[in-house]
């Protein structure tokens, strides 16, 4: 098992599936957990991606689909008048 850690910055409130309301903007840690494939060549399979959300002094590991996260990032970087 290996974990890759990166960050994402949202400049505007953002919404992901499962959220009750938009989350405040900020910089957040993204953790991708991968398992090694049992093959003759080195390969990895992503098993989970989590977004570390901070709110009211707490940190919550929120499971997220990488495609949903990519859509939220694209919506955040698009001009305010554009719709994605």
C-alpha cells in the first residue's frame, strides 16, 4: 500500500456529492491510497481518495471520487459567469 499526498486550493465555496451545503474555500490535502498490482511489471491500483476537510477546528477525511473532485476544481477555476 502507498499513499500519495497532494493539495488542492479552492478560491470559491465548493460542493461535492454528499455535501449538505457548499464548503468554504481554502487549501486542502488530498490523499490517494493505492495497492500494488500482483503482476510481472510494477503497477498500482487506486483504492481510495480522500479530501481532508477542515471546519470548526476539526479535520474530516471525506471519501471522494477523483472525477467529482476534478469537476469541482474545474468549476472553481472557470470564470464566474461560465457554467460547467
